[in-house]
C-alpha cells in the first residue's frame, strides 16, 4: 500500500467516557493501518498522568490545582452520572462484564500498536507538569503548530 | 467457505475483533483466507470497512447464531 493515512485526535477532555472513545478510535485506526497521533491538552493530560507519585509542581497555585486535580487513569470519572463515584464504579463493572478493555489497557494497546501519544507543552507549563508527570507510553511533548501540521496532513482529525 | 486460519472473537465487542484481526492477519501468507468468528453484530459493517481501508479482500459472511466472516490476505 502507498503512504499510510494519518489520523489525529485532540484529547481535551479528562473524563473516563471521553478517554474510552478516544483510545478505542485510536487503537482501531492503528488496526486499520493508519498512522495515529493523539494530542493531550488541558484536562486530557489527566488521562496520561501517572497514577502514583506525589505532587511536585512548583508554586502555591499549581500545588493547589494538582492537589484537587491529581490525574491518572484510576481517578478518571464519567462526564455524567458519576454520583460521587458510584456511577463510575458501576460503569467499570459493566465494562468488565463484557470484557471491554479499561483505559489503562487501551493506553498500553495504543502504544504497542504504534499510536503516538503527545502532551501539549503550554497546558503542561500552565498546570505545572513536566514530562516526568506522565506515564512511560507518552512519546513526546509538542505545541499547537506541530499538531496543526500533522492535522493538515491527516485524513481524519477529531477533537474529543 | 474454507479458511486457512481461524480467529475466535466470540464475546468481544468493537473494536476488539478488528484489533485482533489486524494482529492475526500478520501471521498469514498473501492469498490465505482468515475466518473470524464473532457474536458482535457490528462486525458485519466493520469488517468490510476494515478491508476497504487496508486493501485486504472481504469474501463474505455466514450467519448461523454466530457470525463467520471471511477475509483474504492480499498483501504483506
């Protein structure tokens, strides 16, 4: 086949349901021989943050933000019907019932199938996060111009 | 329909049958046929679409309770 089709996704949301959709599409794209890049910005960065580790950000405002906004796949919530965690817990059980992969598993699958995970540098700076805040599957950090350049060469580009 | 290889995706839902098919097809030689067994109704639309994008040949499907989909590998 000729050059691979490109597929770019901006992941803005840090909600569990949005993350699932984004990663399912990314993994499917990779299975369809597409070159997939995911750009994580704003709350989307929470999805690729490490589950463990303390708050290392500098300055009071950023420490406060990261205290209430820890990030990590284990802390993702549904965008609707979270109900103090009960709704999210139930949804996770329902996913298990039908052997649906978790966000954690999807991130690993995406990485193994060649999906590029890229963190947005400006959001990182504003929120006081560095590359060490993210899990090992994250490939690189980049800015808006890099995304737009990739998106302009893509057949499919989504904002989630 | 006769197949050279078989893949059991019963109990798996979108996009897992497609992801597994993409992995499995790597093991086949061009010209060989893969049979995919699934109970996810979405596969009836998904597999022809996957074939169109990847260039492999969709040979058809049989439905008796479970769905059997046949794909011929056309290239490496």
